[in-house]
C-alpha cells in the first residue's frame, strides 16, 4: 500500500513537473507575411514582430517572435516559400498575407486556395495558427470586396484556427498612422496593431502551452 501511494505521488509529481516545464519553455512564434509584417520603411526595432514580442514579454510570457515577412509578397508566393521559411521547432505562426493580392486585384478564389494550403500545411506539422485578416479597398467594388473579405473568417472557421479579423484595424485610413504612401503603418501605427492583436496573440501562446501539458 505504501509502495502504491509512493508511486501515485511520484506520477503526480512528474506530471506537474512536465506541465511546469511546458509552460516555462520559450514559445517560438513566426510572423509570416508581407511588408506589413516585414516592417517596410521602419527600423527593425519598430517592426511588428519585434514590438509584438516585447508586448508579450511585458505580459510575463516567455516567447520569441521571428520576422518572416517579405515585402510585396502575395499569398501564393508565401505558400511557395512556406516549408523553408517556417523552421522545425516553430510552435505557432501568425499568417498575415492577402494585402498584395487585393491591391493587385487578384482573383479572391486563388488567394483563398493559397491561404487554405498554408494553414493546412502548418496544422499538419502540429503548428498552432493565428490568421490575420485583411479587407479589400472599397474602390474595387462591392462584389470583389465582399468575396475577398469573406476569405478570412470562413477559412478560420473551417480550419478551426484563431482569427484576428483585420490586421490594420485602427490604422487603415488614419493619416497619422500610415507612412506617406498611405499604405504602410508608421511606428505608431505598428503600436496600434500590436495593441489590437495582443489578446489573440496571448490566446495563441496559451493554445501552444495547452498542447504541451
């Protein structure tokens, strides 16, 4: 009986240590996107991945956020480089693509297909995903706008991944938040993006930690 009690205690202790180790391990996040992720026109210290890492650490979370943004990239181009861009050992990926597809007026069906394959490949590797949504400019017309905007919530729901509805929420159309080109966020704009997406990023980290328990 004493031996059984000792075994039960040891098993419980091992489980507790394992859970604590999972929580203590640095969560490796990759921000995978276009110029909005890369930090076009900004110093590296002001780019989205750097600022998000700092914000998560300020919340007491042990994380690293890698910048895997490529300026000018479409969803299809992101898919083409996915496997070598997302290294082994990555725990989570924030997928931020689609803005260039929209700006070029590409067929939303092609954008949806590429993003779907990106999400499915990441899930297949056991990587937790946060999909950052994008919205079409009104000048592209309502049919295009409605079709494009629907990609992100529908994909997130179908694949069961986290969604931040609009990456540029509070930034798009705000002159003080964007650079002279009217498209890319200023350092202040990035801070606003980070503040908006932070709760979802915290949820992303929590999902990774839950997997490790």
